[in-house]
């Protein structure tokens, strides 16, 4: 049996970031994942200003941002009208590139085990992890970062409550203009034109030399519109966003349209000795709200910078130690904000009642006013996160 201080189960963004931070701190750790090189996966594809600031606290920001593509200027369109242009504040990066870049920052002394964890036995002192192929690992703490895979958690008596089934659907594809080398914009956020279309927004942004598109809608996977989007993407997109043609001109969609539904779910029965859940393994988020990567990075930053060093400084790994992480004020606030934004954006996109109609028009007027003011050379740029929340420029 191999012995270590920390065993990290799952090598996506959460697990790989934890392995890099823990390894760089000189703590003995093992990362366990079936994929020595993380494969292509349609998940987080850009980082905003707030996420980059949390990334700075992990010590990995320089490497990640070098691998990403910054946007130079962002156009914002509401009700089919271009209402604002502002300085870009986001970085595009494919999820597999993001994860593999983070893995490149894991020090050589941190072991990697290519395999699938089949069982975990926990207790107040040491934990035992069984890996496919017959290897067993003993660790003081297990960090469970295996995302949406529920089978392992179910074996440990950990439940999962779906609080909003089919909350949103994410759609990803590449776009390029027809008859010209590039779009007039570097990045564009185009909000749904009508609540009946069940669209949150389309965001176009650069990754390398490609314009990447993420479209967020509120449609069930059985909705025939999703099949139309996959079979005739450009025509289907323009049918719900006719004003897009004025800004993008003629365009084509150049790759297979990827579709991923999202349930909002929270974990139950997770306050156990010797085990801590991070990222989607703990609670999911809505990609449309732009809080997923922030929540993952917040979890790992607080765990690795604040809690693990204190836990390892004394014997045992009882539930009282683990609970300090789940009750961490910064984590609790981030989780609550993520959930609130998920519901707020859905209502803002779909609700036809007078208060929400007023909110939509207020946002239009806000962006339009900022767009007019920004035409003045004395007006400083501001930055915004993926959800549109304005933050001071630095």
C-alpha cells in the first residue's frame, strides 16, 4: 500500500489545481485520474476578471493566462441593438487546455496514478482508496474532485439533491465570417431578443485564431429546437437572434455543435471525517451565470491556502476539521451568490411579469447610457465579469 498525506480523486480543474497548490507547498500528495492527459471536454471556456483574481491566489495565474487568449474589446447588444463597447476583460481557453496547463504546474514529486477509484474507506485518522488495477493508497485526507460522477459518492452514503432539473443548456461551436478575414468585433455578448425564445445570451470570444461561441438557453434536452440547432446551426441561431446579422454579417458554423444540459444540484451527507468535496462534486452551478470556474477556484483556494495547512499541523482528520471548510465564510458566500445568479438570470431571461420586463429595460438603458458616456475620451473604461457585473478597472 502506498502512503501519502493527501489523495486527490479526479483530475479536472478542481483536482488538478489542488494537486498543483498542495505539491508546490511541499505536501506529499497523489493525484488519481483515468486520463494522464486531460481529453477535450465542453465545459468552462473563458475566465473573467474576478476568476483571474482568485487564480492569482492559487499561484497559477501566470501559466494559465499565458495559455489563454485575451479579448481586446467587448461589444454588448440588447434587444438586437449594439448598446455598448468596452475594454475586454476576459480570457478564452478550451477546458482541456486549461486543465493540462494547470497540470503542467504540478511539481514532479507529486505522484500521478492513472486509474479509476473504485472505493474509499474513511475514518478519523487515515483513509484507504482502492484504484482499478489493484493498487491501494492510504492517505490522511481525501479530496474528492470527481465532478458529476455520483457512483463513488453513493457508495459512501453521500447523497445528491437536484434542486432545479434541466436548469439550463449550454451550446458550444466555432464561427467564422464569410467573405472576409475576421468579424468587426473581437468579442460580443448578445442577449436574447424575446423571452419566448428561451435564450439567456450568446457570447462570442477569441480562442487562438478562432472565434468561439457559447450559447446559453433554457430548453429541455427533448426540445426539437436543439436538434434544429445541431442540424442547421446558423439558420436556427438567426431565427432567434435576427439582429445578429447586422453585427456579424454573413457567417458559418464550422464544427460540430456541442450541447450540455445542466442540473442544479447540492450534496447531502458529505460532512464526514477524512473526506472533503470540492467543485461540482460538492454542488453544481449554471454556466450561463458565469460562476462555475469562480466557485471551483474559490473552493480549492480556500481549502489549500487556509484549511489543509492547519489540518495537517495536528493529528487526526476528524469531521470537526472538515466542517471548517464547508462553513468557511468566503466559500459559503460564493456558493450562495452562484445559486442566486443562476435563478436571477433565468428569471431575467424568461419571466414575462412586469417587474422582470422593467429589469430588462433597465439593463438596456444602463448599457446604452454607458455606451454613450464611453464615447467621451474622459470616460474611463470599466471591466465586467461574464455575468455583466461591473467591477473597477485596474
